[in-house]
C-alpha cells in the first residue's frame, strides 16, 4: 500500500485539463475538421408538414441527378429504425410522416453548393393529416398519432393515502405550472462521417455522447454484426443531452449514403437544421394539490406531471421517470401521489437535455412551495425548513435516505451568502418607490446521480485498464469528453487509487473497437458510476503486480513503472477490468416502481436576485448563489465550471429561451432569434460546495453535471414574484409573459 | 449550377503570404478552413451571432462566416493558429488553460481572438469591459465566469 503521505494527492485538487492545450491552440480536431479523400457531402430532405401520407417524391428538372447518391427508406438493408428504447422512430420516413423536419430522402454529392440546390429541388408530395400540438389534444385522443392511446409511458407513485388526508388539512393549495421546450445549443453543430467497405464494414466518426448507442443503432439499421461496425468519437463541442440519442440518426444517414456510394460521406448540420430538426427539452405541465397542517407541515401532495414527448418515444419513458421521482423534491410528506404521463404529439421528438425531466417537475414544485408558504403566511424558507427530509426518513418512492443530509444547513449557508434576509427586508421597503423592482427568491432541490431505478444494473457497465510496455496505465472506457473534464477526472481517480504520478495515466479516446461498453455519458453518472469502475479497474492492475511479487507494498511511481514493464515482459500483457454492481442494499422494484431510485442524491439550495422593470418588462438576474453538496469534490475548478455553466443554462431556461412553434415547426431556429444568454446577460454566479464523502463513489464523489439546471428557474421566478408581486407559472418568463401576468392581457 | 469564375486574391494569414484563386461566393471562413487548412477557426451558427469564427481582418475582429474571401484581398488575417509563437503559447492561451476558461473548446479560438483585440486596445479592462468585448462570442458550457478570469489573467501577464 502507498504511504499515508500520498493520500489525496490528486482528489480534491484543481489539476489543469488534459486537453486544454489542443483546444486553446485550435489544434483539437472536431468532426467538421476532418476531410477524407473522395469524400462526399450528405444532405437530408425533410418533411415540411407535421403529419401526413407520402404520396410521392419528385426530383425537379435542372439538377444532374445521375451524379447524386440518393437514399430512401427502400435502401435500408436492416430494420428501418433508430434503435434506442422502443425502436418506433424510423431512420427515414416511409409512407407516413409524423412531424415536421422528419427525414425522408438523403442526398450525397462532392459539391456542397450543388447539393444544397438539389436538396431544395426534391419535392415531397404529402397529403396532410390532422396533427396534434398540445398536451390536452393528445390526452383527448381525438387523433391517435402514436400507438393506441398517444401515451408513451405513465407512472404512478403512491405513498400513504392522499385521499384520506384532505379532510385533515388546515389548508389546501392548488397550482398549475408549465415549462417550454429548450434547445441544448451546444456550439458545435451535430455531424458524422461514415466509410463503408465490404471487407472492413462500417466506420463512423463524429460528435457524440454515447458511442455504444450509435454502435447498436448502426448494427440494427444496416444489419451488420458487431465486428463490422466501428464508432469513434471525435472531439465533441458540447452535448448537454443533445448528443445522446440524435447522433444515432445522423450516423445512420451518413452510413446509408456511404454504403450506397462506396465513398466516405460527411454530414454536418448547419445551425438552422440542427435547431429545427434535433431534440429539445420536453415541454411539461404539472398540477399540484398540496395539503398542509396548521404548523406548516406537508400533509399530502397530489401531483400530476405530463411531458410532451413529440412524435416518437426516443427517451421519453426515462425522462418521465426521472421527472416523476424528482417531483416531490427534498421534502418529507406522509401522503404523496404522483401520476405522470409522457404523451405523443406531432412535434419533432423531444429528448435528452441536462436534468432529464427533473428541471420541469422541480420548477413546478418549488413554485408551489412558495404559493403554499404565501397562503400559510410563512416565509418561503421557513416552510421549507419545516419540511426538509432528514436522514432516515423516506422519499415519495419509498427510498430511505441513508446518507447524511442537511438541507437546512445548506439553506442557511445559501441565505447567508446571498444576504437574503437583509435584502428581502430592504427590497420590501424600497420597491414601492422604485420603477425597477428588486426581488430575491430561492429553490431547494435534489438530483439523483446515475441511471434511474434498475438502469445501472441492466447496463452492467464495463471499464478496462491495461499497462503499457513503457509502464504507464491506460484506462479504457466509452465515457466521452465533451467539455466536462472526463479525461482529467478519470486520470485523477486512477492516479489517486494507484498512488502514482498523474502523468502516468492515459485515457483512451472512445472507439468501440478499443474500449468496452461503460455505458452512455449521461445522467451525471460518469464521475460517480464509471469513475468508481475506473478506480477498481486500475486497482486490479495493482493487485496483479502485488500478487506477482514485482511490486512492494510501498512503492514509488518509478517502482510501479518498473513492475509494469517487468510483468509485461514476463506475461505478455497486464490487463484488468471492472463491472458494475449495485452498492450493498440498493434495490429498485421495477414492477412496483418503488425502492432506491438512485444510489445517491446531490442536494442544493440556490438563491437568485432579480430586477424587474415594470416599464419594459425586462428581467435581469443581478446575483446568483449556488450552494450544493455533491459528495467529495474531485476537481474544484472543473466542478465549479459545471455548476456555473448549468446555472447559465438554467437562467436561459427561466427567462430567454423560447421555442416558437408554427404548425409543429420551429420558426426561430437561429441563434439570432432563439435567445441564449451572452456574457452581457449573466450575473456573477457564486458557487459553494459542502463536502460529505459518499461511501460508494470514487474518492467519495457523487454526480454533479445535471444538478445545476434544476434550481435556477424556480429561484428566479420566485424572485420575480417577490419583486413584482406577480404569480407567474410558466417559463420562459419573456417580457410578453410578464406583461400578460401583470396586466391580465394576452400579448 | 456551373462553377463560377475564380478570382485571384493575395493576402497575409498569420504573417504568411498566400496567393489563391477563389470563387466569389467563397466565405472567408471556408477559405481559412478549407483552402488553408487552418481548422482552429470554427463555424457555429452561420449568422454571425456565435462568434466561433471570429478572426482579425486588418486588425479588426470580424465574424468570418459572413465575410467573403475576396473581401480579404490585399489584407491581413489573424487566426488562432497565429497566436502562439512556435511552441510558446500566447499569454491569452496560457491564461485560458490556467483559469479553465474553456470546457468543450469549440468557442475558444473565437473567444481568444476577441480577447486579443480587446487587450490590444485596452490593456487593463474592467469586468464590464470584458463582458462587453466578448458579448459577440457565445459559450454554452461555462457561464463565462472562467473566461472573464482568463482574460483578466492574460491582461495581467501581458502588462508585466
């Protein structure tokens, strides 16, 4: 064993990013930076209507069509679907279209300019059918646009007995809350390059979060065996969930064109196509009915949570599940009923986006908590303080909180750091004299790390490690680096576990021909779940060295290196792997939809301070304090960066980012008219961690990536109510929405 | 559509003279990335909003996705590849690494060019000056905080 003085050499340290240098010099290669000899460009012809029957495809005159590779659904050798959960989404529409921008025809040509003209010259003759564009229309089922009843998935959570509780209530408060679609808006648009030969099969390079999702989708679509499909992740310019499932679609398109043309094919979306055609955050509607006692204790929560999944299921069942489980928040309540549904409409399918259903249901709950407090005549923080779940108590799905949790402590710290009490008092005094009103509000919440329910058990992720002949240790995992610092954090975990120099660790670029399936890079699971596997895989290397007698119990990095070299000389190779197994006592019952929904939760309280201009209806966030407990923080600078970025996206979700739909088509699909926060729009974002090591995380860490997008929207809207006395229950709160709420008029 | 007639242009990119023949419709960013193979300049939005394609043209920052290559004829262009001196990173690049001023890195080259321009005009910018100078460069990962710190740090390093 390494000496005690070596303990925590890397965990908890802000080690600079491994890939920093390549990125600041412009040498990092993203998919659009790659060019292959003889490469064609690919383009996608999409449906202009939301729902209809395809009567025909016409290729207009004036284009040299014989120079083009043209692919339709008839050219698909395998199953025409984007393999994911229910396999209901076609890769290319055949006979019917179910949403605007649905892909119908693919074209490839060496000349991009001519390709664009050709794309416009393909005329789709589609007989329109009635389409569904709201949750209510979908639930009314006048048009059944998916399956038998427009329902992708529904869940029921019941603890205690809500119905018998109403009679004992001191007060009952009802509320309805809505959230809009939100675009992930990674700055690197989506793209893929595919090559296909009869001997080597298919190879795809591209921007993605989940190489093995793409791998499986390509095997299904092209009817190829495992070893004939290879997927390689290129440098990825942001994902946020947007590159979780959609890359499988683009990879499929590039692959079909490459197979038919016999040439490499590159498809890179421009911003307009990317925004109009790819997935967004699910719009949602939540209804709350809350009973409280005279003492301000929660007695019953009845929650109806509905998300709009768009035209195909994609990941809606699991988005709904996470949203459902988070809907009752970090509170203890003896009687809870949550009824949730993911419904079908004729929008482009909604999909994964950081938070994955939780930001929607948490927005509703945290607005509702403020309404309940108001009716009770309690301060918002006091109502929360009286109801926070404590260690040993049970969450709505029957999960006993075993880890230490101190929500009240987190809240006190957040209120102190934001100067909450003094500001609340001052704003109340000054607002009557001010044209620009000031307000301050908070949100308290939790976020489960890793896959929901049995997800991690089914996934059974695998991580490999091997020593190199030079005596370095390589980590093999499919977890992708997309800005969050995966490679650095994995290196820290591995170096710490082995007690060797950080530079002795190499993280292999995800390539399905080289790395095992450690699962998708989603769900705040990379650090906690996959990081733990990295730790045990590299410890397997050390164990073999110790057992062989080549490594003494106490060793230096140089001794470790020597031992690796010697082992490889003696035995040819030194490899180890580690497979996921659930921490002891963690169990989820899929049939009853009860149990330990997540191995661990991160806990947080966020406070927002806003200015609300009653002349222009402009809202600005002036200050933002984010206090959270995410277990041990492995790399403080990286972790802080994750929180800051998530808060910025949350501010966009709350105030600016409005998808405008017309007949199921996004009409503001440019960065000039879909507004994301710039440096001029954002406040200082002040980030603080409480550290409570988690026993089953690597070095004590839990998940972090999604947490920060849950809190900003409710904290901000609570602050808006504090400033303007106006109850706004839908986001984004654009000036039009605020005007409507303040003046009771429709914009 | 038949290829249009090519136009000869001559310009300096990162101090190096280039003579090319380009189609009039070719964008400056296409020339930089494809004709000169300088792929550090990125395309993010095609509408001069995101700023990933920011370069200096004759000393002024431009969004190279909305400038034609022919407009750079007889001019001078600076891209991210022109910042470092051999293997020695420019202080702005060093500061972005030190302060974790990037996550996915896609916006970084454009961000650095805007910072370079700012610091050439204002060696001691306030936070507000920096926020304004990079308001035309969008970043979705960081919330800008560490970018502000990186540019402040670079300013300090360059004043020394």
